[in-house]
């Protein structure tokens, strides 16, 4: 359970990096990601091109491995000899006459089940001499000196006769023939394990049923001059695949809605009331929870005073007053933070971020100042500032250290600015921030910065004692990096300063308190959602395509 | 026991029914409410109340404008409730003028009122009965404008009701045009919008789609208006395109595809429009597949048959879409007549033009057996559709020789045609027969034994020109390269009187086929002489009638060809030679400005002057005397007849002694 908690926190603090990744990708829209949103490409990469290795030698690839042509072999029966033109024509004529001349290529990766409905299109650039082209699917390891469909675990639709070949040398009448200029699409329904084809955007009907999992898109060619281009989804398709996706989504939704439940589990009203009530209690929405329980007759398992206490601490964290929250926690639940140094570190780390933010001061010294201000507030968000001169000054300051990379441990030794003692990775740029150029409240600012640096050192010392070194170190690095910028809010690590980041910390603290009281660390509704998510992941691993169409957020939004 | 309770009900209801006629509004109101509550959900009560003669009083209470609106409302609701009863209930309501009363009321009631809604609801129930009292709703512009206004602006319930009523009502060109003028297109368009993220509701969409389909059916003007009607940023075809997608309820997709089909057939959309090619057609092909219910599949096949009836490219596209052939073959297997009919019609459309598609149809597993069974189906709709299918397939020479022979399709067909068929069946059936009787068809012989000649001769006496044409056409096909006894039988059966009647037919095509028949009868030498020996005067008269009459050139050409055939006969030549009238005409036609007539006359002359046959010299002499030789020489000199020069030379070469 401990591990889960830190996992949650990790998700919380890791979100920043994820966001920035997404931003990079949104510049070049990845159509495949939109088509197959539930596919985790780190686990199961999508086929994006033909494999340069998993092909027969007679096959040539070009144009980013999306164009396939028949080049024949350099040896054996398919070898293209050096001959005078007429003889070459004769060779061309003879070549590709036998099945031994057939050659296939597979895509780089098998089709992930989490696609739900997978589709790719092949445009026949040239039918070559005879147009013996096959388009389809095959499993890993199937002989490539063949057209798709001829062998076990191999499936194909052939252009010369329009037949479909289902792991057999003899085809079945299936569809029309296809030739130069035609666009042939191959679709795999991973929910019911069927395959269909399209010709120029027209659905030709189901060709194969009962397909095995992990098939690769495959094309095969047999005679000279045959050339095909492939669209794995990077370009818009000729066929309206979105229409079928919509249908499958609607069907999956109906299947979920109409799934029969045993009577005792089917009492939705009861279950939902319990969910709502426990959620409210869990997050300390005390009055609402009381009102709800009065209205629905749901019992509250926790002491009201205890809920109120948790609510108080949560409010402090959410307001950014982490220092006070820590103090209150210590007072109300003595020993809790001492038993859980990871949590304490998380809180302290957040406290440091909030100090940069100007929302937290050490509780003991808070009274004197009264107004919470950031030590580096003079470089704060420009729109909050009314003083034009000061803004200019900030730019000046910015000009000075804008080149500072987010501090990496020990990388700055040879740089001009000395390291701040006790805080590795934090350079003296902080010192440059020090408001010595601002005459007004220089002394109090300086004191704040001093305090912050002292707090930072303490934090660093604390991190050294923790076991999960790597994780804590990166969290600390992120936090310290804030100091490297004259305007932390606009910096690449500025995401840490967003108030929404407090939520993860708040949750972690709340969970720890609940656990210490002998209660569930997460609320049933959250457990339910994360359970559903992990079930979807398991479905994807178990090659159950329906996982692609179970849209959790849409189901929850209802 | 049952009777006893009925009796009790009537007895106990006496009192409040009497109150209905009271002059005290409060009492009437109470009685109405009691009555309403008693009839809701009970067909037995409805019948009982109607039989007590309450309806006129209810209509009066409903229509009286001076009465308390609440009384009128209750009366209308009660009528509406009665209209949800058995078909007999509705019939008696209609008999008592309920529909008219409701329509009258709609002219005056304020829009958006409960009363209007209740009246529309009642009217909808009455119109859902078949036959609907369409006459109760006159094509009065002011009324229709009012109704379409309701359809655009009123409550959801009222809109749906009025659109349903109009959809039933719209059954002819007059209604279609009137509704269009009243703005029904835009009213329907407004109903077709499905807000994003909402589940499309068939109960709202289907009436609007039905109205649109009824309005556009075979009406190019209305279809054009519909094409240009927009709601929001979308035109009607675009709205329909959204509704044919796979995530819509099947019945909605079906009706939307039907609307697109009607728009296309009425000429508003070209056959290659993407909304047809990627919208309606794939949708219908998908709805025909096995996963769907029988009635959906039946209707989809029927609509698809209409969509692909004429356009070859759509036929080709449908033939490869979503395994349509096997889907249709499976629908033929369904029990219901509607399903069989739809599938046969669809096969008929698909195979109308393309030989490859016909081959695909024939090769569909076990289909021919089903077609033959379909011909024998007791339901006339099914047998008609099966004949249509057969007719399409009979255009294939290959099928005539093989599959049709294997399955002896002529047997049930002949039986159908001999069994007092309806006009439509007779038409399609005889057309099919025409094809079956083509020279190369092996079915010819057995059909003769079944009395085909007699039946076809009867067809030529029909008042419908299409049937006469089919009859004479089939006879012509039958006579082609037939044995002499067959020819004799045709001549004998048809009779010279009928022959002349046909030559005077109002339809030129019939005359052409009649002459064609004569040509086919008069071919090969022995047959010519044999037939001419018996019918010479009639045949010659027929030819002269045509040559002298005011017929188009292609008809006269046929007559000259007959002469040519006669001229090929050994003894028959003399019949021409003996007829100076004919010979003079021949000279005239050799100089005729119409080149095909010249060519035909040349053919006759060539046959007559042919050397090496008995009496050739005498004939040449006679023809030369009459100016044929001169005419030929002129023809040779003519630049206009350059393409005939070879034939002219051959003919002239025969006249050796004279040139």
C-alpha cells in the first residue's frame, strides 16, 4: 500500500513532464494516436512502416519504407540477369510465372489488440506484368517466399482473381479483382476477430473469421513491375473507418449498459449512495457528507470531529500553506509524519515550492510579516505587476540568467557562478536574484531568501536519508530548479507552481491520515475507477480488442 | 360470464353517459373525465362506448367553440383514446366524420395549445389506420401552411404527430407539390437534426424521414426543392448523410437511405454523388446482411432494388458491396413474402444490364431453385418479383442455354402466364418469354408443346400496346429459323385478319415486329414456297399495304426485305413478277432518297434477276422493260450511293445480255 501511495504522488508530480511531451507532439499531429487512443505504444508499438528485415529478398522498399516494389532476386530463379534489352523483356515475361517467385513483406510490428479496429490501405501504383498481388495479414515467422494467404496463419486477398486465401493454396471467391489505381483497404476487427477488405472506399464484406492474435500487416508481390504504396494511418483513409469505429463504440457501450448483474449487485441506488457518501467523507467534505447521509440514510463510519480535522489539514495544503499543514498534522496525529518520512519529504518539498510561490512562510515567523510574499516576487508574473520600471528591471535580471539550464547535479562547477553551499545543483544564480538592486525592502527580502536557502539545505539533508533515492532526488531537483529562473512561473519547471499540483500532495497526506486511523487509503469510487483502468490494461495485454471501445471517461461523465 | 360483465359495464356507465348530454358544464366535465378514464387502455370499453353512440356527442363537445376549453380538451383526448382502439373502432370513428371534425378544428385552434396537440394526436392515430381517411384533409393551402407551421414550431409531440399525418396523407403529385409550397421540406429538415452527443430518437426521426420520402417519390420538382433546403448549416442530403452512418438506429438509417434513394431517382442527385455511393448504397447493403432483422432486410433490399434499377455503375457497385449477393440469397430464404419480394426485385435490378453481375447472381448458391420456387409462390407479389428476376437474367445468352434449361424455368412461367395473370405480371412474364424463345434457347421446343403459340397470339390481341409488342416479338423470335410446322402453326393460329390488324397497329414497334415475323416465316427456300403457296395473296397484300401506306422508312424497309425473301423462293418469284404494281414500286424505291430503302430494293432486284435459275432471262427482260435496269445504272452513277456500288455491280452483272 505504501508503494501505491508513492505511485500516486509520482503520477501527480510526473504530470508536468507528460504535459510538455504532449505539447511537443501536438505540433505534428499523430493521426495514428487519434485512431488508436487506447494503444500504449511503449508496450505494443503500432505498425508504421514495412520491415526492412522481415521480408523476402525479392521485395524492395522505398519512400520511408511505405512503398513496396518487386525487384526480383540477385540469385536463384528470381535473379534479374544482365541481358540485352530484348532478352531482358523475355526474362521479364518468364519471371514471376511460378509460386517460387512470390515474395512478401511484413510490417515492423504486429497489430496491437488495443486498437480495437485496425485498418490500413494499399494503393496499387502499378500492377506490373500480371498483377499477382496479395494484401493481408500473417503471423510472425510465416514463410516470406509466398503470397499472404497460402500458409497457416496467413490471410490474403489477391488482385488477379479477387479471391480470398485463408491459410490455403486455393482461394475462395470473395470480391472484385483489383489493379493499377485501386486502393485496397484491410481492416481487422479485434473484438470479434474478423477481417474485411475495402476497394476504393467500398466495404466488400467480411473475408476471414476467427483470426489468431498478433498478426502483422502483410503484402505480397509476384511479378516484375508491381508497386504498391501503403497508408498505415498517417494519411486520411479513402474508406470511412470513423463510421465503423463509432458503431463499435456504441455497441460496446450498449454491451456494458446491458450487462446482466446478479440481484444483490444490481441495486444501483444503494451502491451509488454508498459511493457518493464515502467519497465525501474521504475527502473531508464534512457538511455535505452529513447532509447527504441525512437524505439517504447512509451511515458515516468516521467520527465527525476526525473528518473536520482532515478537512482542515487538506484546506491548508490546498491553500499552499504547507508549513501550517505539517504543524497541524503533527499536533493532531502525533507520530504520523515521523513514521512516514517519505510523506514528510513530499510535504516539505511542496513547502519549498510554495515558498518560491510566496504562499508559504515558516509558520513560526509568519506572524511578523503578515502578508505572504514570495522572495522572488519581483520577478513574478508580469501581468500582476503595475510598476513598469520594475518590469524592466525584471527583464534585465532575466537577461542575465536566461541561459541557465535547469540545474543538473554538479554540472556547473566550471561555470562562473559558485555553487550554493549545501544545495547541490543550485548555483549562485539565486544569489543573483537577491534583491540587492532593489533598495526598498531589501533587508526583508534578503532574509526571506536566506530562510528559503536554509530550508532548502535542510530538505537536501533530509533527502539523503531516504531510501528511494532516485525518485526523491528528481523531485528535489525539480523544486530547486525553480530558483534558477528569474521568473519561475514562466520557466520549464514552472508547472510545479500551479495550485493544481497541491492536490496530489493533499491526497497523499489525507490517505496517510486515513490509513493511520485504520481506514481505506483511497475512496471506493477512486478504487473503482482505477480498478476499471487496470482491467482495461489487462484486456489489452490479453488481446481483447473491446478494451479500445470502453471509453471510461465517457462512461463516468454520464 | 364475459357477456355478463359487458352488460354490467354498460349498465353502470349509463348514468355518466346520460350526463354527457346535460346542459350543466360541470356535470358534462365530470362525465367526460369518467368516460375518458374508463376507455383508456381497454379495447372492450372503447367498443362498448362507441356502440352506445357517444361519438357524435363527443365530436360536438370537441368542436363547439363556445364551450369551456377544458371540456373541448377532454372530449378530444377521449376521441384520441378511442382512436387507439381496434381497427373496427377506428373505422366507425371515421364513418362518423371524426377525421373531418379534427381537421376542421385544427383550422381554428390556437397553435401551441393542449387542444391542438390532443387533436393532432387523435388525427395521427386515425391516420395510422389503413386505409387512412386522406380525403378528410383537403389540399387547402391555408390549412397546410398552418400544419407545417405546427411541424416547425410546436411542441415535440405535436410536431411528430402532424408530420406523421402528412406523411400518410402525401400520396400523389398534387399532395407533394402542395406540401412543398406549404414549406414541409424545411419542417422535415428541422426534425432531422440530431444534436451532437445525443442519442438519435427513431420516434422523432422516422416520421420526418417518411414524410420526406413520400414527398420526393418520383417528383423531380419536390426533390429539387428538398436538395436546396437547408437547416442550420446543412442541406437535406447532408443531414441524411449523417443519419445513414453505422451508429444510428437501423430503422433511421434505412429510412434516411430511402430518402437519398428517392432524391437520386427523382433526378436531384446524380448516380455518382458521394452521398449515394458512400452513403445510401453501402448503408442499404449493410442492412441486408444476416445480422439484421427480417423486416429491416426486406425493406433494405426493396429500396436497394429501386436505387439500382437503372444505373449500371450503381449495379456494379452494389454487386461487390458487403457480400450483397449472398445476403440477398439469404433473404430469399426468409419466410415472409415481403422479404422474398425485396430480394427478387433486388436481383432483378442488379442483373438488368451487366452480364458479369448476372453470372454472379446465377452462381450464388442455390439461387435458381429459389427463383423457380418463387414463380410458384401463391403470393402474387412474390411470383411477380421472381418473374422480374428471371426477366433480368434471361437477357443473358449463356443463361438461356444452360441454367435456365437445367431448371426448366419455362414450366412455371408458362403456368403463371396461363393462369389469368395480372397486367404487370403478364407484361414482365411475356417479356421474359420473348427472351426464352430466342433461337438458341433450348426451351423453345417444350414451350411450343405447352401452347406457347396460342398464348402469344392471344397476347397480340390485348389492348395494352406493351403486351401486343411482347406477343408479336415473342412470335418473331419463335419463328426465327424454326421448323416449317412451327411456322405453319404460327400463321394458322395468328390468322390473316389479326396479321392485318397488327400491321395497322398504332404502335410502330408492333408493326416492325409483325413484319419481322413475316420475314422470319419467309426464310429458307422451301419454307418460302410452302408458305407462299398457301398465303400468297395475304402476304403480298400485306406488303403492298405497307409500301403504299404512310409508314416510316424503317417499316417500309422491312416490307421490302420481305419482298426480297419472297424473291428468293423458287416459285414465289413469279408472284412478284406477276404484280406490276409491286415492280413499279421497286423501281421507285431504287431511286428513293432514303439509302436504306434503296439498299432493300436493291436486295429485292438482285434476288429477282439472279441468273442460273429457271426463267431468269424472262424476268430480266421484264424488269428491264419496267426500268429496273435504268434505275440500277443510275444508282451506279450516283455518288450518294457509293456504299451500294458493289451490290449494284453484282446485280448489273446478272443482266449480261442487256448491258
